[in-house]
């Protein structure tokens, strides 16, 4: 339960400390005195987003702190999963700087706002007067049914799997779209790849064929020149080989007389050997030269294929054509891989859909099973709050498509009076009826949860008289199971409280501040009497106030 709350420099509150107890705590005060400020401070402590407009003094930071006594079993999983140390009492603190920066702490350990909000939802349930609008929302209606059916964990598991299913569906859609777009390209890629494959391209072949074609095209010219070279080198009168041989014979006997002549003589011998080799090689090359029209035709055809492909694909070399061929092949492989992946994902999606269908059916059966239980319990509670003929009926439609909550489309239908047909709550319930219906639902839900503290902000909207007595009685009964804090303007409810706080404004200097004081004894009687008859209560009003307090 909430044991203590401290507020500094927030809205109209300069400094405030409240010590709270078990049971039903009542908060009253004139309109505009600042009751909603207390609720706002508590909401900030539980993770609501803040802004610097909340600071009373814009030069100082705002500090909010709350102390809770809580069963460790309720929060054990949260603390373990977030690596936090459990301490008792549990302390939550929030600081808002003048620059707008916010810091949050759980037992003095800094935490982010989402973590604070998650813990806050386990500690306090704040019901504001606007929350009755939730009655018309399918999400809230489902949460009520699931709480009764004990479906929370099953629904959470379903949501996790449903998110995976949605991601899978998005991936399938993206792949299908990509496959559809690439289908038009596939024929083009296949045609180009087939053409390049049929060319049997080999890196460097173009240079080889161009060189061979030049040789064959000038075969007669080359053969004639080589023959003349052989003659000059070794066959004609006075040929190079013969003259070099004569020179070698001339110098050989002189070499023993002069070292320089010996060196020259050796060089001439080397040149002579090289010349004979050159003559032999020229003769061999010449013998290999043949004019081959068929080969020339083949080379021209082959080079024409290469030149055509290069021009078509704007490639400068055969190497670039090979790279292009490999690129077409890779793209086609990716398309085939995409098709294969898509087929696998579709099978996975279908298996996941079947699992979801099974889980959704189990969840739905659990929900439907508790419809009569909820309807019966509400009928009984509604009688207690002066709605003897009010009936809530729950209808369900199982949809083909899943949502994050399963396949159910639950509707709460309501009839406040006998003989009036069931309709959507928004169409038939008045403000007071909505408040009482929500109170009854909260009462039922409170009995199912371990939530330590429940706060009602003017749950009594639209009611008075005997109905207010009955609402107060129900709040008092709920306070036997949970700590209840009720902000109210009705004396019938205020008289039910075990503790009573009065919120008022006080002017100090040129500033207005919100103050809170705990009423005891005669102060409380006077306050409730004022709620009955006005600022100057009569003796009758004071006596009525005493009677109301006897309900404690």
C-alpha cells in the first residue's frame, strides 16, 4: 500500500508530506482547491510524462517521492528481471529539473521512465472521472473478461506469437512484391545470360585471336620476308654466318697475344651461335606459316561475336563481358533463392497461423465460459448501487482475422431499466450510470488482483442521495481488500472513510499555495456538515454529519 507521499515544488504545492494508512482514505475540498494536483503528482510518480510547466518555482527542481509497503511476491519477478534490489519499504522518486530533464529512481537506483511506469501499474490503479470512457472500448472490455478468465499469460503469449506472425507476413508481402517486380526482368536476364553463355567467353581470347588473324592475313608477306632473312643469315654468298665465321678464324690466333682480342673473339663466337639460331628459328617460323582461309573465316566470325557483344553491352574487354555474364547469373540465382525463401516463409506462416488459431480458440473458450459469471456478479453489484434492473450482457463474434488479443470481438451491451433492449453502453447509460457500472467492474477486478492501492477520482459523478450511500458502502467493502483513496464531493461517501484529508488554498504574500491537512474529530464533522449544507452548517447539518460518520 501507499504509506507516504512527499511533494516539493509541484504546481501550487510548495512542500507537502502525507502519511496514509490502510482502508478507505477520503480526500475532499472545494472545486479548484487542488485535489487534482495531488492526483497529478501521484501520476507523475507512476510514470506519466512531465514538463517544466508543473514547477511552482521555475528556478528549482521538483521532487516527488512515494513510499510503499508491498508484498515482495508481487514484485519479485519485476525486480529480478530488471536486476534491481528489493528493499522494504519500496521507494519511488521522480525529479524534474527547471531545464525539463526528468530523472526516475526505484530504491535510489536510476531507471528509465518506461520501467517506472511498469512498476507503477503494479502498485496503484488510478481511476479518473474520464476513465468511464473506457467502458466503450473493446480493449478494456476484453481486459475485463480476460481478468475473470485468468487469460493474461495466455494472451501475452499469443501477442508475442502474433507479433512474430505479423513480421513474417510483412516479410512475405515484401518478397512477393519484389518477386512480382523481378518477374518482368527475369526473361531479359535469362536471354542475356544464355547469349553470353553460348559465346563461351575466355578471358584474353580477343587479343589472341586478333594476333593470329593479323598473321594469317599477311601470311605470304611474312613467309617471303622470313625466307629472305634465312638466305641473308646463312645461305647467300657472303652471308652473315659465313662472314662471322671468317672473322672468328682471323682473330683466334691473335687472341693469345692480347687479352682484349681474346674477349672480342669470345663475343664473336656467341654472336655466331646466336645468328645460326636466328636463322634456324626464322626457317622454322616460315615453315609454320600457312595461308588458311577457313581459319581466317573462323577468326573473323569469332571476333565478330566478341565485337557485337562488347558493343551491345558497352564493354571494352572480354573480361568485362564475363563479369556481366556472372552478374546476370547472380541476379537469376537471387530470384530463384527469393522464390525458394518465399515458399519456405509461406509454409512457416501457415504453421504459425495454425498455432495461433489453436491458441485463439483456447483463449476464446475461456472467455465465453466466464460471460455468465461476470453478468451475474455485475447484476448483483449493480443492485447494491441502486440499479436494481440494470443488466450487462456480453456478446462475442469470432473474426476470421486475428488481432493482438486473439480472434474475439467482444461487445458489452447494457440495459439500465427493465423492458429496455440491450444497446451499446455509450447509447444507453447516463453519466451516473456509467460511474456506477465502472465502480462495480473495478470492484470485481479488484477482487481478482493483488493490486495494493486503488485511487478513485470523483467516481460519484452524477449520483446523490441513497445511491451515494450505496456507492460509499461498496467503496468501504473494497477497502477491506485494498487500500482505497477516494476524491469525492459527496458527504455520504466522505462519511465512510477511515481517514479524511482536506485540500484547500492559502494565500501567502503574493502567492497562492495548495495545502492539505488531516481532519480529526470535530473538524471532520464540520467539513462533512459543510458538504451537506454549505459554508455555515446548521445544527441539523452537524447532527447529520455525526450520523454519517457512524458508518465508519
